[in-house]
C-alpha cells in the first residue's frame, strides 16, 4: 500500500504542481483554495519547495478533503490506514 501511495502521490505531484511555487501555493491554500491545499499537501509529502513533512501533508490534505477534494480524501484514508502523519 505504501508503494502504491508513493507512486500515486508522485503522479499527482507532476500533474498538479506545474507552474506553482511553494510560496504561491501556500498563500492560496491559506486563503481556502482546496486545489492549492491539495497541492501544498503533495509538496510537503515529497519535499518539493520545502522540507518533507508528513504531518503538514496530512494537515493540508485534510483541509482539502473537508472541502470535497476526492484525491485528498483518498490520501487521508490511506494515511489513516497506514498510520502516517495522523
């Protein structure tokens, strides 16, 4: 499961983070943008533009999941299942 999550995370990181810096993404996430919250969680999970921080990844994916982002909901479910960052 962890290998699958890692591969899936990497795929969505490439798809969702083109053209956005960490700083821009964080600003949008803090303003409540669910897509930015999802992307910020992904950036934290992979250390793209910042240090890897699985607890921050969980925090931002949870914010996005609470707004109905299905991909973030999937990650949160997998994190609970694996006990990562929860």
